[in-house]
């Protein structure tokens, strides 16, 4: 019958397109995430960075797309996917990306959703979750984008494939910040969609926050959409966007020659790096410092898990001090194996100088709380907000504990193999200048 024929065609398509062989990031492997993600345990929060197995077309598509992210869950447990369509480089996509590249990228994202995101949401909700909530943000869209025929043709083909091979994956879709001119384009797009799909799509203007908050809790909705989330621990915030330049989109070469290389192991799982930073460093060059790698030094930092977490002082307290503007620094790092690492950053400001010319160190401040990352999947870019005053920066890494994240713990033999950690630290100005990137425009 018709249903059996459709299922047979679906299986044949998966085999011919190699869908089951796609490198889908899951808890039990080290494949990189195909797109930015926030708020899941199967994989750590991450942006798309040029890992060894990340293909060039993925970086190219990410460059021209407006910025997207799987961002936490709605009130019913569905994953929320946000796409800044209004920031697309719409005319560059048909010129510089082939239809085959777009399909492969799209299939990889859909498989990641099906194999990784949905199962985790199902486990958390205690019931089957096989649909997502989608938010398309049209802020910044122009009439030229809505009427660009080559891009519309690509969209039509993509929608046709989705309805054929990934049907019923949408719970609700919200199109927000939709201008009046979108009405004409919507009449055309509706003709490409199944009526059941159309019934799930809600077109909203600029006053969309109230409607979104009915479905998504405030702590899971980005602030630029009317929620309370900022994801300040991530470069690019909730939804990183290359066209918006809200984070540094580093090229592959930026991770090929990192300055420091050390080894950690499950027997010696910690490493610390320290460097002195002054306002002059921000204006002229990055701090270099030296890694704390001796056993004595590592032992002296062995109690950093949770130390001074109850301190009432914070980076915001320092920012309120006179003339103490904040600046940004970036840490690039990667690991060759492992099950994830936890990173924490402390700031110890220097106080007034003594008569001997030495500085008195003030109380340490936590500027980046313990955060689980997956440097074994792809390089990590850490963004640090540092007070613009003299002080000492201390970065602490450790191998993730068995109860952190969902990656399996290594067997006895694998646990004996050291993990190579490579890293560099730079001021924002130095990083942008070295790789000729535009200034960062944070939300």
C-alpha cells in the first residue's frame, strides 16, 4: 500500500544518501556538534568551531546563515530551536553554497536532533518527545531578501525534503518580528507546506514576547526575544551569529599553533595557568604568563573546586569601581581525547603598592564559574570579562567527574593514556587583529 511504499522509499534514501554514516555528535562519541547548542547534557554548550572532522562547507554555511541555536526547552519539554533568518547573507548562500552542501548540512542537523536532542528531552520529560518548537526571528530582513528567487528555490527544495524524510518534527513555529512585507512572501511559502504544518505556524510582529512566554519559560528564552536568558558564559551569548559579529568567528588556522601544551590524566586531572595582566596589556599586547605545571604548584591548587564560591565579591563589584572599565580576553583550547573538561577562571586584583614596590593582592574573584565543555569534540573559545585594572588571571582545568555530563567513563586501559591539552590566551584586540576579524557587537 501507499504507507509501505513511503517507508521503503525512506529506507532506500537513507542508504543511498549515507544518512546512517553521518558524524552525529552523541554522548558516547567525540563528533563535534553541527550547530550551536545551549542547555543539554548529552553534549556541552558549544558553538560551531573548526574541529578536525568539521568540514569546510559547514563553516561556510555557518558564515552566511544568520545564526541559530538549539536553546534549552519549552514548558512541555520540547527542544527550542532559534534561527535569526533576518540576518542571513541571503544572496551569498545560492552563490557560494551548493544545494548538495546545504542538504548534507541540513540532514546532519536533523539527525543530531533525532538521535541526540530528542532522546535527552524524552528522558527528562518522562514521555516521548519527537517534535521541536522553532522560532524564526526576521529582525533585519529586507524586501530584497524576501524576493530573492534563487534563495526561495533553495528553501522550497529544503521544505520538500523535510516533509518527505522528516515529517511531523515540528510542534510549533513562531515567526517573530515579521514586517508587513512578509505577508506577500508568506502567501508563496504556504503553497509549499502541508496544511497540518501551516496550522502550527504563528506569525507575530514586534510584540511577540507575551506569546512566546506562554510556551517557553523566561529563563529559557533569550533576552532579545523578551526572556531573561543571556548565556553570558558563551561567546555570542544565546544565539551566536557570524553576520552580526557578536563573537569571533575564528578560522581553522587559529587553533593550529596554540602556545601552551600540557598533559593531564585521570590520576593527575588538574592543570592551572596564571598570568599577570595590567591595563597596558589590554592596550598593547596580550599577557603571556607561564603555566603552573610543577607537582608542587598543582598541589597548591588542588582545592580549587568550590573554593571562595561563597565570596560576596564578584566581577560586577569590581566593574562598579572608579575607572575600572571591563575588557574582554579569549582563551582558545582543545584536547585530543577525554570525556569533557571543567574550566573555571579566577581574578585576583592587585591592591595599592607598598613602600617596597610590591602590590598587595586583594581577595580573589570568581569571573567564570565551573563550566563543563567538550574540547575533545572541537576547539573551545572562552570569552572572559576582565576588569581593566592590574591583577592576576588564574585559569583552572580539570577532567570532568564521572557524574558530570553523559559521556561514558573510559576503561582501565584508555584511562592510562594522557590527555593533551593545548591553549592560548589573548586580549580581544590582539585576537581580532591577528585574524583580521571585525569588532565584536555584543547583544
